[in-house]
C-alpha cells in the first residue's frame, strides 16, 4: 500500500496530465479528450484526499 506522500505525488501527476488533456481537447474541439482530462483530474483529487487521510492516520 502506498503511503500518503506517494499518493500525493501520483495525485499531482494525474492532475497535470488531466489539465493537459483537457486543454488539448478544447483546442482540438475533442469532447472525449476533454472528458478524459476531467476524469484524470478527478482521479488526482481522489488520490490527494487518500494521501491526506493516510497522513492523518499515521500521526
């Protein structure tokens, strides 16, 4: 199981990937790419919350 810091690093990567996909999808008028980007950003947010929870439990 990943620790809180690892989850937060994965979170940042997924949020950045999602923002890039979403921006590229908007530029290309590609709705699927935009939706994929939003999904990646949500996944990143969930990982961030999981990491924070793990850190609180550790304290």
